[in-house]
């Protein structure tokens, strides 16, 4: 995605789409400069630590679109139960611990699927902290120095 400095550079229609995305929980990015709009929405999701959910059309005149869910804006990942619940939605999703995509969804179903995917992703038991998932522990510099002073 292209680097985006300010939301003030968005057009009126793009600002309206961004405002609607903040109200609905997902972005309808079916416009010319979708990358700028997705980047602005991703920054907002990053600040709130909520999943990034957006929809887009396959092409301008296509009857189908895509729904994307990305958890890189959070410090969480999907649990196996969460992945299974996302796959249980119609239209066959490709899922991983960090994202999901429905590649061919009728345009009439994009909004309802995006809403359902957001609710499923935020559901209790469907996500876990990244550290708990891979067993990694944070490296704390201060604790190491304190331990060296006590032993040295």
C-alpha cells in the first residue's frame, strides 16, 4: 500500500466512506483510490486496536466482490475456533491465524458478510494474544540489567 500522510487529502466521497467505515466497523473500498482509503482506515483501526475489515469489487462492473479481514492492526491472532467460525460463513473463506479472505462474494452480500466477519473476529474465544499463541516471551532489558547487578 502507498504511504498516506493525511486524511485531509481525501476527496469528499472518500471522507464519507471513511466516516461510514468508522460507524459500521468495515470499509467499502470500491473506488478509484482504494489503497489510500484502506491505508487511512487501517491507521484508524491500528489506533483502536480493532481488526481491519474491508470489501472491494472484483472489477468496476463485476457482480462479485471480496471481503478481507486483517488482524495486523491488533496484537491478536485467530484461534482455531475463530478460524473455523469464519470458514463456517458462506462463500468459502481462506483463513489463517492473522487474516481471512472471501474471494468471490455476490455484491448484494458483501455488507452482511463483512458485518458478520467483524462480529465473529471480535467474539470471545475467537482470538488470543500473539505471545500466548507462539509461546514467545518479550525481552525486557531492564530486568536483565537488574539481574546482572544482583549476581555481579
